């Protein structure tokens, strides 16, 4: 019997047009799953890889914010990471990474995203078996070390797709920020992560949810997601910005700040906006060479904490899914995702994503 072939959009060079190629569908090994991709949203890091700002092995299938339906379960796969039964046809998402669970970081340090045998979806060369390693394809092959989460029926594909990168990452940052009800938060950046951070802050009862960006339409839109105060920093002096944030918080500064923009120079300004003992969560600058200068004594004298948060743990993805299910009528998550591009229009989708006009662009392979 001939092996069934399926299509994928393949990146073959930096900023080159993605090419539609066909690969044989992989045999499904023990503990793995084969999924028919129903939606993949384009993440900022897909654009970073495409533009060469981040190392990428060619040829590769980009896309890691994926939702799909199970077409085949490998031997031994009976339930997801929440112990919910899995069967063919179920809609699932999964952790951005496959980790071994046994290495120094997995076993001993609780850092599954730093696994010594880490694989990430949308990050690998697709020349060899199982080929289908990213979301810009008809199928995706889910390897045994991946944690799978069933998507609640109420959620649309567009609502669920960004959960396994943007939302789960913000949930991990939210946990690290340790914000209590009625505390004040500064969110630097009104991209996907900023929108989710604002919604979490609103849901968990923060008082002031201050969001900064340089795009007025995004600052307008994020008010629907819980932002109480928005500041457009274009042309604004750093000291005026810090004063504005302090004035909004009784003169003290915010309890925590989350940097979810790709701009290292805003980090020192964000640090100045913290109250004594404040927490700074760094998410945004995910490419090498992102340098900034600040006075280290300020960290000491004002008892500040700086925490880097990269990716997340499985519990954050489950928490994100629960959050979407519970709050989808409060926050218009669907509005974050525009376009429903078929695979053959992947290059239009990439151009739209690169333009920054949309928070998320959806590919429906
Ligand atoms: Zn991502
Ligand atoms: Zn490991």
C-alpha cells in the first residue's frame, strides 16, 4: 500500500517564500499521536526565525501555536495530561516542547523547558522522519515526551491556538510575578502576551493595570481586556513616564511589572516604575544581543527582584486553557486573531503577521 502524502509550508531560507511540499505521513510510534491541524496562529518567534534573528535549521516547518484533531493514537496513549480520555477525533493542543522527564533539569530542577533533550514544535529541520514537526502543515506528529491537553468544546480554534505559547508563557510569568488582589501591575507591550497579561490581571483583581505601547490602536483595544490605564510612550521622556506610573500608584510605583515587548531599552525604565520590593518579570527579549544598562545598586537599595521567564510548565498550559474557558465571555479573545489563511496563502499570512497590523494571524491548513 502506498504511503499517504500530506502537505506542509516549508521555510527554505531567511525571508524566502515558504514552499508547499509533500511528505509521507509518519508511522505513529508508541506513546505518540498524529493530529490533523485545524488552526495554527503565527507567533512573533516564527517571524524572528523567518527573519533570521533567531537560529533556524532549514528546511523547516514553522508554527507552534497549534490546535488539531487526533487522527491516530500510538500504542499506550489513552489520556491527556489531565487524565481525560483521548480518542480519535478529539481536539487537542500540547506543550510547545517535548522533554525527557529524566535529565538534570527535568528531574531535579523543575525546568522542563530547559530539558537537555528538548525538542520544540516549529523549530526543527523537516527533512527526516517524522517530517511533520510544525504547525504550518496539514498534520503534526506529537512525540511521546509532549504533554497533551484536550481543548474544551466551548473554545473556538482561534481562541485556543495561541494558548500553548503566548498565553501559557504569560501564565508562567503571572505566577512568578506573584500578584495579589488590589496590587498594581505595569505591562510593557500590547502584543498577544500583553493582552493576556491584562486579562489575567483583571480576572485576579488587580487595581491599576497600566499598559504601555507605541501603537495607539493596540492601547485602545487592550482596554477591553482589562487595562485601566494606557500610556503611549512615543516621544515621552523616561522621567515623565516613570512619574506618570508613580502618580497612578499613590506615588509608590507598581508591585510588579511584566516586560512583554521586544525592546531591551524599556527594561531599565520598567525597573524604575517598581515600588520598593517590586518584582520585574522579563519575557520579551528572546533574541541574543538584547542589551540594556541600569544601575545595579538600585536593585539592592530598593530590594527588587528580576525574574526571567522563558516558556512554561505543563500546568501553565492547563491553567491557560481553564482561564480561556472561564473568561471567554468576559474578554473577546477571538478578536486577537485575524485571517483564516489556507496553507497555499501562507506567504500572505506571514506578510500580514510581519506587518504588526494584527495581534495574531491564523493559518487553517
Ligand atoms: Zn511562540
Ligand atoms: Zn529532560
